C-alpha cells in the first residue's frame, strides 16, 4: 500500500520509486551539465568544473566556465525543463501521448512571428523588435497560437482528441505561412531565420538565461500550486467536481502555463523539436506512473536537451544545432508511439 504524507493542510502520496528515479535523473542531469561545460577548445576536467561552479576554481577556469560556457549550459537546462513540463501538462490535459507544443502548433506560431520579424523589413517590424525583442515577439506568437487552438477546441469543455486534431491543423497552417515567408524573403534573411527555426543554443548570453529563468520560475510556481487540484481530474471531470475541484478553471490555468512555458523555451532557443513530446513519455515509463509526472518530466527534458547539445558539439567533425539531434531522436520515438497506439 502506498503511504500518504500530511504536512499541515497539504497531503500527498509518497512513492519511493518515483522519488528515487527523479533524484537519479537530476544527478545524471548535473553530471551531463558539468561535462558539457568542460568540453571545448580549452577542455576542463570534471573536478575543475565542479570546483569552479562552487567558487573555488582558478581564474582562467572561472573565465571559461562562468563567462563563456555557463550561459549555454544553463539555457539548455532551463529550456529542457520548460519543454518537459509543458509536454507533461499538455499530454495530461489532452490524455493523449501525442499532445505536445510541437504537435499543437504552439512552437509553430512562435516561429511564424519570429520569421516574419526577421524576413520582413520595415518600420513596423523594426519597431516591434526594438520594443520587445525577437524573443518577446516569439513568446507572444506562441501564446496567441495556444489560445487560438484552445478556443477552437472548446465545445462545452476540451476533448483531447479534438484538441490534437485542431492543433495539427493549426500547426500545418503555421508551417505553410513560415514556408511562404522564407520563399519570399531575401536569401540573407532566410539564412538567419532558418538557423533560428532549427533550434540552437549557440551564442546564449547571461541576459537570455536570466529572462528565461525568471519566467520559467514564475510559471513553475503556478503549476506547483495548481497541480494538487489537477490530480483528481485524472479520475474524470465528474469525480473532480464531486471533490470540489473547478476543473474547467484548473485545466485552463495549466494549459495557459504549458503554452507560456513552451513560448519561453522557444524564445530562448528557438523551436527545439520533440523534447516536449519525448521527455514526459520517458519519465512516465521510468517512474512507473500512470500519467506523465511533472517534476520528472522537467528533469528528463533538461537531461535530453543537455545531452543532445553535447552530442551535437562532439559526435561529428562539425558542430550541429541541437535541434538536429533532438529531431533525430524524436522522429523514431513518434513512430514508436503511433505504432504502439495502433497495436492496442
């Protein structure tokens, strides 16, 4: 029997296997994080990287680690956590393992806005970039697309299958608009936009990390507060309503947080594909949970993205964008999910 724990008015179920796997994933993520920082033209051993992070490193190591490589690694961790949690929320709300920001068109909407601002010259585009920046505009595009999908899927509630179908349709429209913008744009602007569309952690700065981190922390705090009311909804809306849960409001709040987390990730690293799809499913199988676990999914997302970035920089003679590696991983996994669903 699974033991329950109560602290004041807060109660939760203690699952030792779930907690142990999550801690192990966190330890592996920190190990890959340090290994990623140590790899480069000036290699630094793992003990020296850890010592530098703890403030006991040499001056040269501190410059290389803290100023040159730490922003990229932290950006990968933040983006991975945001995508993992976003995917866990969308899959839980839709009750479908195929639901993710990629499939629902959220990253596509953010990409359309960013490509438009990059490829279209003029006073309006320049004014938008100067006022909110390319990242802020991409975040707004992802939010508007997510709201559009939600309202189109609403019919006295949100059905998971209808949400997936409408999301795929909106995603196809966004991809068509992006392709049209790239065809009509100048070749130099196309190169800039294409590099952003693939998804990359190159040239991340501390400013990018700070903005993404603060946004992610605020959204994760909201998710943590709403998650206690979300758990009864796995038993059905009628059961949740009988327990006093306002399921419509909770579902809308968590879906909004999922959209914003995906937008934060896209604004920081571009539309990195398939991390939000793969991470919750991997975490669910490792922790033996019936639904995607939020915390473990976030940690798994960070592990996947940092590991993919490390592979992209070291596996081949040339450095690849991290989105190429995640696409190579996520494509076969998507086929596996489709085949597994058809065999049921």
